[in-house]
């Protein structure tokens, strides 16, 4: 009886306070986000102090870095624009060196909601999944649009090559555990993209999706315009269907 009571207390304690004792880093790649970065980061500081954050200023040409310095935000300042993959990997190297248990990919434009992070941590703990995706389409159908058609095509390509269904493969709201943090830190060809997710699934990484809602972009400049979005889709399909079979994985 004493053992049962003790276990119950431990479960309650873990559920209520566990997120405060798991080192979680929010990585915010930022490219020309001067109009939204203060709103995003101040909300994290004020409402979610249990999580650490790091901004990776990706060679912004606006006042993003000035705003970060004015507010004494924690920021890594890249001298040139590396793109989303380079900026995010910089954050993952930082997470690895600082010994974080989880890293969360988080947009600097206000689209992502931090209140889902506790649910992601719970999902990771309950399922022992290595990657948790905040999915916009796990419940309900995708609205028909050119962008959604592209997302569905990527879903199909991942299903063909891995046997796994990812309902929202282009979601940028993802959480990675310590094992995956290390892989991103040591593999220069890892980007936070669907092709890398498909590659890792084929290599035994486990993944879980949970429902998530996204805000509209507050302001700022997206990494993608119409042309780059089309090229992105072509690149992802080529990588998932063809190139990933030749990719190498460093795990030590």
C-alpha cells in the first residue's frame, strides 16, 4: 500500500512540476523579425519562465539584432544569412553543448503558441517519442489550396518511403529530444525539414503528432516567397524519394 501511495504521489508531482525540472530550450531562428520579435520573446519571458530560449539572428538586415540587444535577450548573432537550416542547427549545437533535454523549434513571427509546449513534453514522456510535431491537421481535413496540396504530396511521399503517416509534415512547431539534438548538432546536412524527418524515421527515430493551432504571422519576412515555396516543394520531394537513400547518419 505504501509503495502504491508513493508512486501515485510521484506521478502527481511529475505531472504538476515535471516540466520545471526538464531542461527545455526554445530555439527561435529570426530573419528580419523586427516587428514581432519583442512580442514573441516578452511573452515567453513573462508567461513561460520555466523554459529557456535562444534567438538565432540569421543575418537580419533590419533592426532585429538591435532590438535583441536593447532588451538584453539571449541571442546568437550570425554574421551572414545561413537560411533556416543553418540558423536552426546553430541553435541545436547550442542546445547540445548546454545539455538540454529537449529543444523546441519556434517561429519568431508569432505563429507558434508556447502553451502547447507542456503538452509536447507530456506526449514525449508518455510515448518515449524522439520528435513531437504540433500538427494543424491531425484533426479535421486540410483546406484545399496550393500550399495544402503540396503538404499532402509530401505526406504521401513520406508514407511511401517510411510507411509512416505524418499529417502535418511542414509544421515548424517541433520538439526534439536529447538524442535528436545530438544528431542535428553533428550532422551538417540536417535541416528542420520533412526530408530530414523522413530520413530519421527510416533510421529508427520515433515520432508523434499532437493537435496544435497556429496564429497568423504578426509581421516580418518569411523565409519563403512564391518561387522559393515551389522550389522548396520540388527539393523536398526529390530528397524524400531519391536523395535520402544516400544520406549518411552520424550518431556518435
